[in-house]
């Protein structure tokens, strides 16, 4: 009796789906293929319960529309998928971060007076850039203004000269802001050697 109930139940579902497909599909060359596929589902719906009744010691189930996953297997699949997703996100975000550092370094190198640049980006947990650290080595014979120290109130004059990196720093920040649109990002530049 249970076999008969299963057959009738499956046939009703297939008939309902087939009738909707007949209504939705236009008259044309695809209808015979749909009828053929529905016929195969009818055969499966009839043969599956009958064969499982005849061969009760074999597992002949073809219930793809009633497929259920064991909860322990489902949990393992979800954990594995989450780990895989995290690895993919970490690898891709690290790659993007390295590429962005290279691009910022390249843009800073285009500023006249810069010989070498090392870039380090600090991001938040969402990958949004919070700070940019640039370690800049200026050119020795660049057009950076050399300023002599100024005596104030007749103090002892010093002959040491120092280089004013403010102009170079402003040009680097302007280029980075204009190219990458990082107006709200803290850009810190440290000059090495020179």
C-alpha cells in the first residue's frame, strides 16, 4: 500500500509540473523534448517504488527531488566552505593590498625629487585603507629647496644647512590623493637619507 501511495504522490507532482511547463512553453520544437523529459520522470516515479519493493535488500533510490543531507554532513560541509571562503578572501585581499602598495609607490616615484619609495598600507577589517606610510629616499641633486638656518635675536649663527622636505611631501600627497581619491586617508611620509 505504501508503494502505491508513493507512486501516486510522485505522479501527481510530475503532472502538476508538466502542466505548468505546457502552459509556459510556446508551441515549437522544444515541447517534444520537455514531454520526453517528463516521461522519463514518470518512469522513474513508477519504477523506483516498484523496484525498491521487489528488491528490498538493495538501495535503488533515485529521489533527487526529495534529497536530504544528514545534519552532521551538512555541518561539516558548511565549516569546510567557511574555511575555504576565508582563505580565498585573505589571499585575494593580501594580493590587492600588495598591488595597491606597488601602485602608490609607483605614483610617488613619478614626483620629481623622489629616488625610492617603500609603501605600507594599514587597513581596517573591511579592507578600507586607514593609513598610508611612505618611506621616501629623495634624490641627492633634486630641486628641493635648501634653507639656511635663520638667526633670531642675535643668537649664534649656525652654518648647518638642512633640506626642507615640506614641498616634496606636499607634492607626493597631492599626487596620491588625486590619482587614488584618498582624501580622508592619513598619509605619513618619512624621509630617509638624501
